[in-house]
């Protein structure tokens, strides 16, 4: 999420656990084991029943993030297993710290090898990040003027490498909320109602992949499963081809767009991916290198 200060990025990230499906017994046991090994389990906690939400400070070291040490301990990415890892003010993190996230985001596990030991920790988490669009925070703002030069904006955005950005499925601009909307007394949709839609979509996915051990959601689809369950029709494929050429997207982005489109279709209960699903998934790639803020 990219947007001006106070636009609600952190608030939305912290609400994510409330709309995610409840932990299954297997997930709860696995999460509890990790926190127990790390010494993070409270004395009165027998079993973790809520999805973890970890929000490390941007001054965190690589070892604290991925785990390790003289006596190997799980890091923040493993403590976020089956939950959410939130990186607020992403460009403020050290470049070396951010780059170690690339392999865990792909493999959903982290192998730490040292001279005396080699240990593997699970880290299947939802990675959520937020950032300002520039050092002053008001680039592309609808009402406030940015005081940063184009070079400052480019250097700030370039703190996030292309390979890491390519691994983030949904990249959206958060627009500040107008006063009329903030003062509106009408109640919005409850998190519980949104959660029910998410649960129904997850049930569809679990049924779809019931014959594939270790795969229970669209994010875990392999290339073979993509070809079988996320193949778009001719019109959708043509739209995707145009987007790939226009935005100069990578092969990884192609796979991730299809996974997001499959999930959007599942949320609607649609058996086949259509043009609206592909178009919405493409619109979530707004931060790809060289395209944000240009109207593409």
C-alpha cells in the first residue's frame, strides 16, 4: 500500500487478521510449536487460536527477521507463520534486510545454514507493507503539494528493489479519505461479513486442491495447477497479453496475476476466470517499476 501519511494504511493492515479464516487445528498446533520454541508463548497460553500479526520495527536486523543466532531461534517471518507480517514504512528498512525476504516469499520456508548447524523453519505468511510515495509523503496527493524533486521521489521509490516488488501480488495506491466520508454516520460492512465471504472462497479452494497434499489455497498453486485451474478465456488472455507488453511485466507477475484473478473469481463464486477478474487483478499491479503515477 502506498499513500500519504494518515490515509489509513496501517489501520487497514491491522484489520487483516479479523477477516482471515480461523486457524485450523493443524495450523494452530504448528503456530504454537514455533512460538514455544522461540519462547514467545505466554505461561497461560496452551494453544494459539488467533492468526499471528507481526509488525517489526524498520531497524530490525536480518538475523532477527529470518532467524538464526548462536542457538538457532525462529525469526519474525517464522513467528508470522499462518498469519500476517506487516512492514510499515517499507523504504526505511535496510536494503539487505528487505532482500532476505525474497526467498522465503517464494518457498514459504527458510533454511539457515551455519558452520555448526543447518535448520529449517516454516514461514508461510501474508506479507503486507506500507510506504509513503516520497520523502515528504505527498507525491500524487489530490490536494497537497509535494515539495520533493523528481530525483528525490525516484531515489525513495528505488529503495524497494524490482525483484522484491515483483513478488508482491497486490500493489495499490491508498487515497486520503475526504472529510465528508469521515463524518458519514452510516455504518460500513462489518468485518464478520467480509470474513464469511473469505471463508467461502477458501472452502472452494480447499475442495479444488483436496487431491494435492500441501496445497489448500490459490497462492500455493504450481505452474501445472495454474494451467489447469486458472486458464483464462480468449478475451481475458488477450487483455493479459496487452498488459504484459504495456507494463513490461515479468513471467512471475503473469503467474501472480492469474492467482489473484482466480481468487477474485472464487470470491464471486465464478467457476471460470473472465475479463473483469483479469482486469481487476491487473489493476493491482500499479506499483510495478516505471508505471506508478503515470495513469497506466
